[in-house]
C-alpha cells in the first residue's frame, strides 16, 4: 500500500477565508491522523485572475495557521507540458472533440451533445475540447460520506476555448505526478470526482481515494468563497478562526481564541474525526457560519 499523501490546492485569486481554512485544516488533519504527508498545490493556471501577491498571501496565512507542507509548494503553472502530453494521449484514443457552443447557448444541466459529430476529428481553432463520457462511472465510494451517486455531467471540457487546461484534466494529472493517495475536500466538488476519475482511467493512472465534507455557508445562504468576497481570515490571530470552526464542529473544552496555532492543531488532531464532522452537519452538506 502506498504511503499516505494528501494535499490542499487553493486558487491564487484572493486571500483565504474561513471556508478555505476549514478545507485546509480538514485535509491537513486527515493526513496527520494517517501518519501521512500533506502538500500544498497552488492553482494558478488562469493568468488573468491569479496573482503572485495572492499566492504569497495564501502561503503566509497557511504558515501562520501552522499548516506547513511536507515538501516544496507546487504550482500548476509549471506543468503545462504535462497537461499538453495528457491531452495528446486522450486525443489518440479518439474520445475528444471540439466544441463551439457558448455557455449562454446551452441549457442548464448535462451537456446536450451539440458538437459530438466532431468526435475523433481534428481540433478546431478557437474552440473548447470535450471528452466523451460514454464510460463515465457516477458511483463514488466516499471516505467520509459513504457510497454516493452523482449526476452525469455529460461530455465535459478538458481544455477551454481560451486555451487554458480545464480543472478536471489538470487535477487528474496533478494527483498522479504528486503521488496523492487521498483527496479530502468540500462536498461542492463531489461531482468533479467521477470526471477526474474518468480522465485518470483514460490516461492509465490510478485515482486517489476521495472524501468530501460539508461546506460553510454565510448568513445569506451562499457558500463562502472568493467569488462572493468572503471576509478574509486574520492571520495574526489564528485562534479566532480556529475557535469559530471548533464551535461549528460542536467541539467542547476547546483552547482559547488567544492560544497559538500549534495548540489548536494539537487539539484538533486529538478530537476531530469524520464522525464528528458528520455529527456537526447533521447529515447536511452545509454548515452555517
């Protein structure tokens, strides 16, 4: 059995908020409780939205919260050749095709297949590239949630019209390169799991184990995210954020919000389990801040 290797992969589009720290913390704890390694990978493929200043801020914040990686920080922008090679491998299997559909022209739900007649043909310029999901397995044996069945997304994009490699392709390749054995992330990414597993399978790679936890939502009922300008955490007082997370998880006899990050991490490692997370969420996919 391979040694445990987990990861946290934030996008370099803004500072970390409470939901980000929650995700980083749970993936970190899962790795440490399995005596494994924990890595940080920066999602910085989108040059228009990602900035070095955001990356620096993210890494500084994680360090202040005591969330130090067991290895050098990894950058997706350094792997463009790897993603291109993976795309070429998929192309040789005649399971990709160009798609000229705009997002606005498509109905909500699974891709309707307007461009499937281009399957296996030479790629068009100025078009996205989709992969056939004829053999997609929508069953996920989730480490935290148990057996799950996701919706079929239809043929999904592996390279965007603007030339950027898509999330599903990049992540599948990354997990292989980094020898990731376990991915612990928010339930909002559960539906990405079958897609990433399909890419891995088609590339002849072994998929990691996946576990998904509830996401944090604000008073407006929306997910805490950078896109909604969620309030950044204050790296100078990590105990305050950790105290909020402990309350959400219904943990008792917690350290003070003035205590150091190391004290809090020792506490979390001693009491936080998948069962405690599920109990706090009451079977729901969200936790209200």
